[in-house]
């Protein structure tokens, strides 16, 4: 096997190396799924005795200098020699201008050994005797041949692995584990990897500096040391396809079931509207894989149908030129388990198999609507687009948001799915394509809200606008709507929530999904408490041009606090979710909640059970309580609430105060006891968290002592003793003093 990727001038010839997993492990919690891509590497083949060494150049720090003037080469050399490169493989010379690239094929370029080691708690290493290149292929390209190395990689423990509990049947049954606790039948794990050596793209692509306001992926960073005298060296680049030639086409995995394929085809082609609106008619499409075509052709953008043994995400990933951000291939992974979870939620709410229910066809319509939206979302990532988790406030939601299914009530007050997901692109999606692929960002009199992962994913994030899996409307009204749907669905909950012939434990699994149906909408409302609002912006000069100094600079992205009245209203709304009437398990439902039949294990993702097979009511109520208590008492939120001072007393009353009211009440039930103790334990846990500022810790306890019945005395000895532990946690917490940020050298 030979490679012509390196010419006779090995010291200067460069090429790209891309990696794709074509046969994965099958567990999202580990990674290394089918379709996962490795790093995009700029490589060079350098002479070393009678061989060449393929070296990955440091494009992030040492290579991507774009110096101008006569000393450009010297500037590039100074940068390149300042940072390490990575030698990848020693390859034999096979001719005047060729080398044997096989050693590259068996490199663990996605870090599978490390991921397996982390998951198993014991070291995994590549077994060279059971690994190797299976075949090589070449594909013609406008810049020359693309060389493909198809390899098999086998990993084994570097010492005998400890026996897993999974061997005794104690693991969630969905994993179907082997001896190692992974979905592999033996004591080794074998995956398939494709390594591609690709010529450099043709000149002419224009790199796009990342504009943080347009919704582009922020993951590619280079360092412009040639400009360090006038700007920070770190420079983010947007990633995008080149649109000056053939259209961008995504091909669908023929392994998709026909209904799924139809939905993915329809949703994926929504982006045609955006490209046409931006002036690129015919520049993009999604279509089925042609008969006889190779799904693993590295020149082909693909949408893969990926299976796992556990719940996992879907992804839209890219292989790029790391010097410029040009996308050379998009690889989308749609996880099939997403369908299973959505179907279960829909069944829990609609009870489709009860008399007069919507049946399997009604559930299918919800799944199809979601798959259309999911296809557009993940392909959007492969086009270079980031999430926007604030689009619920837009005129129409963005497909780059995370939407939950929207249920409503019909004329008879029964749960329905009239329009479970939005259809088509939203205005933000049109703007994103125009801004990323057009010559200039669109001019807007009122920019749309845009909040992405760093400011939205965490439940305790400060930004009040960014939230995931929620309805496209105002958060508090949407919470009330979903609470109404939950109540109606609980009132008629029964065996009709599962298909005929199901394991009876599936009823309990559906109950969990319905009982916690409000979880994401509650998170959106909680973000108003101690929250702030901002929009992404850059400083501008007085004439509207970007500037880093000078008179007249402005900034229109300043943060503003959520009004105290709005925070108080959010607290009041969330308090209703802590009422015993809301959290109780309906009496008519309890007999239906049973464990699996025939000795099988429970599936993953169920309520905590401490009752040896019986349904654990306390476990369910505790989970429902902590859903809200954990949000409100998150240490980062408490720091903000104490700093703002607006709703400190109200927050303490809604959590610790409510706990004491329930625990000291004259009439107590199992539900009130569980709610009270769970809230009190969460309050104590948060007070002891190292993330909580000490002054905030003291302020919370002082507010509680001043405003609650603590000041008049607690009657129950158990509550009195627990409150003493709370105060001890606050005042005897280990002191951690701050470390100053670096100040030298200047």
C-alpha cells in the first residue's frame, strides 16, 4: 500500500488527515459511536533515515500565521517553532515520492482506549495483534487522490478486569452487557475506523472570523501572532462550506426505516429555503443515498442512523481544514433511542391505547414531527450553526433550539398533540444562513435573542432567556399550560399508556415521564430567580464601527437584572409545584406501578427504589420535590440572589420555610414528611457546597432564623436537631480563601 499524499519534498508537502468511526462501541456514555469523527489534522511527511515520519502540525498555536510582508516566512517559522507538533507514525518509503501509510490506519485517533479506561475504571490498550488495516481505497478529488484506510482496532484490559455487577444481572437491562459491562460479547472491544489522507483544498476559500452574534459554531480557534501588537492573538473562526462550486448534498443512511427516512428527508430539506433566501438557490439539498453508492465515501456528507444500548444524543459534526475553518465533510448521527423516549412520553400523556385513544398512528405523527425537526437541527450543526436556546421568545422557534413536545387540551379537556413541534425554519434560521454564508450579516432594527450553550445548558445558569426543552412561549404561562396537561393526563392514567403486550413495568416508566412532565418548563421559570438578561454584542465606536479603543465607544449587550416583581412571581409559581396535592401519587395509579415481570431487571432512568420491588412512593415524591428545590437552592443561584437582595427572604421562605411548615404541621402525612425533609436536606447540602460564598452562606441562615419559626422555637426534636446541623454547616464550614488571578509578567 502506498500513499502519494507526500511528494518528494517531504519536508514541505502538507495534507489533511481525517478520522471517522465506521463501527462503534454502542454506548453513548462511553462515546466512540458509529459516525464519530476525530480531530481534523494538518500533516506533513518528514524524512527520517530510510523512512518518513508523519507529523501533525500545530494549527491552533504554531502554524496558522497569516503574516504579510517580506518577512512572512520568518514570522511563520517563529510561531511554528514556539509550539510542539505531534509525530503520529513512522512510515516506510515505497518509492521516489510515496510512502506506506498503513501505520496511520491503526492509530487510536479518537481516544477510544482512554474513553474505555475512564468508563471501566481499569486500563485499556490497543492490541496490535488483533488490529490492522483491512483495506485501502482511493477516490478521485479535484485536488488529487483521497486515500482511505479502513482499519479494525481491538482494545483489551491491560490487567484482568474486575468482575462487574452486570454479570449478575444487576445492570439496566437495556445495555445487554458482556463480561466487561460494555455491549460487547467478549473481553475485548473491537471498533472500525476510517482514516482519510486528503489533499489540501484548492486556494480561494475566505476564512470567516467568528461573529459572536450570528449563531455560528465557536469551536475553531487559531492564534494570529503576526497581529499580536494590535489585537489578542487568540482568534475564533467560523466553520462553513465553500459555496462556489457543486451544491452541498447530504445523503441518508439507507438503514433508516422508511417512515423515519421520509421525515428526515423532509426536515433536512427545510434548509433549502434559507439558502435560497440568502441568494444561494440550488446550493443545498438532502436526498437518499443513490443505489450502489458508498455511504463511507469520505467525500460524501451523510446522515447516519445510529443505535446504542443506552440513551444518547444526536450530533451534527464536521471535518474541516483546521487552518481556515472550511467544512470539507458533514457527518450527522441520529440516535434511534431518541424515538423510543419520545414515543414513551407521548404515550404517557395521550394514553393512546385506551378506548377512544389516538392509537399508534397518533403517536407516530408526533414522532414524525420530531424527526423532521431533529434532522434540520443536526444538519444545521453540520452546516456550521450553533444552538439558540432563547428562540422560544421569537415569533417562530428556531430549529437550532431544543424543543420539547407540546401537548394541549382538546374541547373535552383531554390531553392532545395538536401541533407537537413547529414546522419549518424560524426567522433566526434564515438569519443564520444569511449571516454565515453571505457577504455581510443582515441588518436588523431589533436583533433576535440568541443564547447558546455556555449561557443556557446548566440549570443554574445566570441568563434568564436561555432554556432547553421548553415550549415556544412565555415561560410562566407555558408552565401553567403543561401543569394543566399533566393533571388531565394523571386523572385518566391507566394501562392504555402502553401498547398491548408490553411488560407491565412499562406503565411505571410512563408514569415517571408524566409525573415529571413539567421539569424543563420549571427550569425555565427558575432561571428568572436571581437571573439576568443580556444579548451577545461587541463594543462599537460612535460611528458604529467595531473598535477597541477611543472616544465614543458603546456597548449594547450589557446585562440587566430580572425585575424583582418578576422574580417574586416566578417563586410563587414554583411554590405550587411543592404542594402535597401536586406531588402526591394518585391512589388509582398506585396499583398499576409494578416491577418487571419474569425476573427481568428494571430499565435505566427510573425512580429511586428502596422498597425491594414495591413502588416507592417516597422515592417519587422526593424526586419531584428536589426537581424544584434543587433548582432554587443551586449554589450559583443563591450567590446571585444574595448579591441582588431582591428575593432573598422569599426564596428562603419558599424552601427552608416551607420545609419547616410541613415538618411542624399538626397533621402530617408521608407526602408532607418527604417534601419537608427533602427541602431541608437540600438547603443543608447547598449551605455546605464549596461553590457558595461564605457571606452568602451566613446571609441565608440569618434570613431563615429571622423570618421563620426558628426564632419562636421548633417543637419536634428531630427537626430541632436537624436545624442545628444546618446552622453548624453554615458557620463551621471550612474556610477557602481566594487565589488572586495572575498579575505578572506584564
